[in-house]
């Protein structure tokens, strides 16, 4: 049975670090303030984009918009946030009816934010762990102790959340407990394909004498969930393990991999949370060479064309990830080699700026050529 792909919904929440535009020195909460960043964001127009319905106003932000300051919420005595110590910024796309529209929105929002920040001497950097800062402590800002500990831990990490809502006839039959077990089994292998944070405290991250692929995945694997489900928000399902990227074709592939996990009934692997945590620790160190990771990713790629085509999506944009699986070479390896070659953190950060409009975007079969053309004409900054 062919389902109507137009009833799927898509969204991206993409976090970015900030750097000095002139020197590419990485910035943190002691360099920028919430008030400064929020004022810059409030002035950015977005009325020509799809509706912001579905996004939430997060205090102390004053205006509902597709931009938020990411960081540590400073509380008043009743734990209401009154300020934010910035770790970076986040772009939240509107809820979109196709992958193509979502990627176009992200590109538009990114370029407008970059232009606004540039005027104040800042630039956006797609890197999943702060390259020089490694520790943060702040006043308790959550009633639950574990939530407070996590709020401090993520002050050095960034990453995208990939959001999908399915048509009701596909969403309603999902066994939530079984979905979590399936994600536990396959998600470390999918996360491995995106690893891109081998820089820690200004140097390559080494553990037991070997350079690792991702300090971000290593640090967040113990506490952070792989997915979050939001049934109260039209069934929004959020995948949280991919790493930051400045390539739109990566985002396209992230959507297709998450859709494959959600829609495919032929993937039989299942495991517990403890196994996922263990596997992510190994993946963070060894990437695709971690035990059984290639096999698990291979299962997903074998199923993807069938399940995606059945629901009207082109599996072609997964080729970039298939190549990584075949060669074993990850974005982290490019960063490691470039850092070894130049010895310059600033030069590495320069390679992680911008948002590259890859060729795979034009191949998105979930939005037809006419609709994509209209979308581009209605959005500036592409």
C-alpha cells in the first residue's frame, strides 16, 4: 500500500557554536550574553516562511521565533529561568510538509542568522563539542538532581534533533516499547556515520593512547536519550544522536535513516538501554570499526530502499552515508587529518562554517520540482 507522503511532517533543531568572525576563536558564555544574542535574533525577519505553529516560547525569550539562545538557564528561587548563559544558538525550522522544504527553511534561517551575527563580529560553527571548554558548573536550575547534572553536562555539547511526524495510520500502530528497543540496537550504528567531534581542550581527543572520533557522543551516551516521543505534538518523534554538520545532504540522509527505523518492520535487532550506552561508548572511540556496527548499519541500508520507496521517498540521498560505510571514513577523520596537517584549531573551525547546499537536495522526491521552485522563489537568502 502506498501512503501519501504529503501527510508526513518534518523539522530540524540545529545547534551551533559561536566563534569570533575575524580570529575564529571559539566563544562561550563568558564572551557573549543572552540579551545581546536575543536582541540580534528578534530583528531577523521570518514572516515569509511557513507558520511557527508548533514551536514553543522558551523563557526568558520574549518572542516566538525560529531562533533561540542555547545554554544554561539561570533560575530564580522557584526555578523559573531569568537568564541564559550561552553555549551557542539554535535554529528551529517550522513544521514542514516535505524534507526539501525543511532543508530550504534551514538554509534560509541559517543564512539570515549568520548575516545578523556577522554584524556583531560572530560566526556560526557546526561542531558537536566545544573545542576548548570542557567543564561547567552552575547553580541548581532543576528540581530534579539528575536533570540539573545533565543541564551542566550539555553546556559543552551541540547537535541536531531530527523530527518526524507520521500519518496517523502509520503512527497509531507503533509499539513504543518495541520502537525503543529497535532504536537501542540500530541507533549507535547510525550515529557512527555522523561522528565529527574529535577535538577536546584544544587538541585531538585521545583515550587510552588512541585518537577518538567523538568526545560528544562519548560524554552524552550515559545520560542522554536516543529519541524523544511527543504524542501531544501531533506525534512528533525526535532522533537525537546525530552529530553537527554543515552539509544539507547530511541532514537529508538523517531524515531518511530515521524514517527507515520508524517505518520498517523487517529490522529484527533489539536491545536494552544498557547495550545502547555501551555501544555508543565504543562507537565514540572507534567509529565504524566498533564491534558489529558495520553489520547493523548494513541491515538498515539493505531495508531502506524498499521501505522508503513504498512511502514515496527516494533513497538516493543515502548514498553519502553508504559511501562512509563502505570506506569507513567519517567526517571526524577529515577533521583529524586537517588538524594534524595544519596544527590550527582556527583553520579547523573555518571548515565547519557555512551551510553547504549539496547536490542531493535536488534529488528529493518528497517534494516535486515545481513545489521546490516555488519554495526557493518565496525564500530569500538561498
